[in-house]
């Protein structure tokens, strides 16, 4: 027999999802955010170096290098928005995965600049 009283509303029990403490979110986002900030800083420094060089930059070069400076901010914002309500481990992994995407794009930018520079110099 059921211990429910007749006429009582039945509410389904859902397991409570544990929320990540605010201090953990701030610590993880702050620590990994420094790596994203380094990626932005590095991209801006490379942009300044390439723009002030002897050959300068064309429109495609400006676009690619400006996007390389903006992409880490976009990826960090997306990873933070997707992960801040998840467990601390998943949140950190999501931010690390985003950092991997930024690193792969940065390597592509460097490869493009080396190939473009070599072709302009006749190599």
C-alpha cells in the first residue's frame, strides 16, 4: 500500500544539482583568464610588429591579426557562459578546451605570416 493520502498532490522529486561556489568560479576563471589575456597581449604585440615592419600589412593581414586579438575574448566569454553553472572540473575543462582553440588559431596565424613573408621575400 501507498503511504500517500488520497487527494494530496504528487510532486516529483528531482535531485538537487550542486552549484559551483562563487569563489571557485572566480578562481578558475581568473587563473585561466590570465592565459587568455596573454594570448590577446601576444596577438596585439605581433600586430604592432608586423604593421611597423618594412613591408607593412595589407587588408587581409590587418583582418587576420585583429581577429587573432579579438578571438580569445570571444572564446573566453563563450566558454564562461557555457560553463559557470557546471561543476568546477567541467568548467575548468571547458575553459581549457577554449584555450586550445585559441592556441590552434594562433599557430595558424603564425604559419600564415611565415608563409606570406617568405613568399614576399622571394623564398
